C-alpha cells in the first residue's frame, strides 16, 4: 500500500442511503481473478441512467465520493474498494459505513471519512451548488476541510489506522514480525482447537467411518 | 465480579497479541475459502514468496460460480470457469483441501462447514464472505473478511481485529406455529434496521432460541450481517452437541463426550453484562417478507404493501414496481427460489416439501429447489423429497449459491419478481433488474403453488 498523507480533490454527491457493495460493483464483475480494471464496473447498473450523478460532466474529475448513511454494507467483496479506487476515488465521506467495507478500504488506502449526517448534508449542498469546491482531507490531523469556506470537521481515526495510512505499511509484514508469538500461541492452542488434520484424504474424502 | 459473555470467552482465548490501541491479533481456528474472494489473495502470497501457514486449518469449496444444472455439462461462462480453475490450481499449489464442483462434500461454504462438523464451538472462524456469521450458531466467533484479510489469514493464521461491542438479543416467549427462524430474523432486522447491529456481535438468547434447531439458529446467525452486525452467536446447549455428534470433523466415541463437556461451558454467564440489550417477544411475530431493496424493509405476508416513510422507501417502491395498499396475495410472482446459505439445509427442504406435497406449482411460476450441498441433496433424496418437489413441478437442482446472486446461470431477468429464501434483496442481487422478496422456505413453497405471495394452507 502507498502511504497516504493528504487527499485533495473535488467531491461528487451521491445522495442515497444503504449503498450496498452489490451496487458499488455488481456480482457479474466478481468473476475476474485480477485486482485491476474494476473501475468500469463501478455502479455499472446505475451508470446506464443518464441522470445518475457520476454521469454529470460537472463531476467528471471528482475524486471524493460523498454519500448517505450505511455506505458499503452487505457483501465482503473487496472488489468494491478496488472499483472505487480504479475509477479514481481516493476517499468516501459518509455518516456511517459497513464494517467490512471500512476494513477493506483501510487495507488499500481508500480513506473512509465518517462525519455527522448534518455535516455530510451540508457538504453535499456545498458541492451540489459548486462542483469545483476543493476538499482537503488530512490524515495526520484527521480533518476534512474546505479552505475557501473556512469549513472544517474532525473525524475519528484510530491511531493504528492512521499510522498504517501514513506509513503505507503492509499488514502481513507487520504481523510476521511477531511470528514467534504466533508459534508460541499455537503450541498450546493446537491442543484445544481441532484442526482438519486426519479428517480428509488427499482427494477431500472423509477418512474415518462417517456415521452421519 | 460480573459474569463473562460468550463472546468475551472466545475472544480472550484467541488473543495472540494486543497492539498499542484498537487492534488485536486474533488467532483463526478455521479459514474457509471459496473461488470469488481468494484468487487475488493467493496471488499476493506468490508475489511475496509466502506460504499458507496452516493448510490444516484451511478448507476450500466451489460455490458461487457453479452452475446448478447437470454436473456433466461444461461451464459455459469462460470467466466463471477460469475462476474455478484458478481455485483448483491455488489449492493444489498451497496444499489446501478443496471440494470442487461435483465432489461429494462440495456445497455452499456456510453449509458444508457445519454439516462436516468442522465448524465447532469456541472457534474463531473466518471466510472471505459476509455470511460467515452463520457458523456463530455453534457458539463460535465467525465473521466475514475481505480479500486482503484472506491473504493475511493465509499467511499468518491470524487476523487483526478491533474489538466489537456485545449485544444481547433476547427472544422471549414461543414463536407461534408457522413462524420460522427466517421470520424471526426478518422481524429482528425490521426492528433494528440495517445499521442497528453495526459494531456489535449479537448473541441470540431466550426461550424462542433454545427451541430452535441448529438449522434455524444458522438461519438466524446467517442474517445478522444484514442488521450490520459483525457476527451472530448462540450459546452451546444439547441441541448443539446432538447436532455435532457423529459428524466427520468431530472426535468419535468417548473422545466426543470429553470435548462436549468443554463445549457446554461456551455460554454467557447468567450475570454477564452486554453493552446493549434488545428484548423481543417472539409470540408477537408473524410470517414476514421483504417488500423493498434492503432486508429491514419487511411486511406481513398476509398484509399489504406499506406506505413509504422516507425517500429511501419511495426509491425502493419504485424499483420494486409496487404500489402501497396492494395486498401481497394479489401480487404475482415469476420465480420461486428455495436455496442459499440461509435456507438450503435439510430442515428447510423438508419444510418446503411439506407444503408442496400433493400440489402443483402455478402456471406463471418457475420454481427452483437448490440444496445447499451434495450431502443435503443426498439426504433429501433418501427421504424422497426430490420426488415430492419434482411431482409438484419444482426443478430439483445441483448444489451451489445459485440464484442468491447473479454470478452463475441462475438469474432473474429484468422485471421478474421472485420469492426467495436467500438473504439479500438488494437491487439487481439476483440478476440485473430483478425484484427480490425474501421469505421463509414454507412461504416460498406456498407462493409457488398459489402464483402470488401466500402462506402455507394450515397457517392461513
Ligand atoms: S448462498 Fe448467497 S449469501 Fe450465501 S455464500 Fe452464496 S452467494 Fe453468499
């Protein structure tokens, strides 16, 4: 993951609640085994509608998506994050997010900015009136602001997520630095929690007498 | 000192390391893998020269893409075919047990874990799939993860997690006859809303839960994610133990009794304190369906399309092509789908077959029954359920996710209306432009016979 310090750009208002990951990237796109090229699938069912906000030329260069409550609920598909980023989004601002979506975003460096619904609404109004409004999101200070209007809000960002974003850390690498702790944990835990060892043969068939 | 919740017991016994602030490195006992959310994770391992740390704690199956018609027919869609091939190659390369299409143990990932007895009480279970919450029915902490996390678990057998809060959802009283686990969970989500469980692990408890079979508990835990919860849980009791006894993945004979003794302790203490509590009187619940495009938009099967309360409701009504005030029993249905990880287990098929027996699917309806796994299919066939369905005009198909989502050939056409036992009624979920109503297996079967939304005869 590339480090993320400050994200700056114009916003596009997606005034809908419960935008689930099935809408962000419809399932037809999930058959691909690559990680790139999902931008074309972003909101693909909605993009057929010429009045859909992403089709509005005023927002053609927007890189910050501003949406209603519960953005990214539903399926765990990380493809939703890949699609948003591949399309050119660097941040999503909403009153709340789906849990897994938020996790997935933090792994890829897509900022999820959670602010009060009234603030999201006023932000939507501002960018609806003037699509060229420049929005700045600062990771180190956990702020989102429109300098030209003197509008600024703080958002919650755990220290851990902030550090990971600022440093572009690879989670797996971080965990493997503590590999000895995992090994120690396993040495007693393996006695408690059964594994699959001995249940299936190489062909995946049940080895022992199966009474069920 | 206050008692300890079941969640807390499982969490505590899986902490490998606590980082400075919010994240805990949690050990994973069982990692379930399927073809959709894993290819990019395996690729990541290869790129970094990493191996799978514990192939003996990793199990893979093909489910989302598999066609459900004859097993001998080739997979027509080259991209689906490729994704399944890539799963085969990856499992081969990394030494992971895989149940490919047609294998005797193959099925929907959340059906096979429990039925093989590999999803066990006290475990931390993850899968790159949000409905992993299903396995919480066994008193396990089970939750969905994204592809980056799948890679993380493959490489380290751990997952970094922020600690969720706990919510007790207590169902008092007894569910009236004809009210199934699906109705209970739709009722719960209808009350809590799609965000009501956000940040929580929900533990279902109370008399109405104790009375539920394991299949019913799985249906309930399965849909916890639709209320926004990280996971759903039910404490271990004799129903849990009886279900697991004799399953391939558990110890057999006296060794089982020994481990069962440990499992019995996996309940919340009587005086445990939850961060939030919700009490619902199950005796007040009725058979429900969803009318909108999120699972909290529920109504009574015997009622009418509700008036919209806000813009989101109005949008849903427009998409669903519905008018408030119209009786559901007057709304024709094109497709009935009985299947998915919510309702494709043997008990679900029995409930549907009970309703279907001796009747016939209405002329305007295409009705599909898709068992959750080959084991379920075999069991159903040994009970003659396939014959009941076939004679009643239902299609009896091969296992897979099928029409739960539009990744395989079973899909709705634009404008087609379905009664579906699956878990998501999102726009286009079952195929572009499809109109999905979530229902229980019994209501699905009754609807197939009536041609419009209907309750089973003995319940109406
Ligand atoms: S049946 Fe549906 S919800 Fe369940 S795993 Fe398959 S696609 Fe996901």
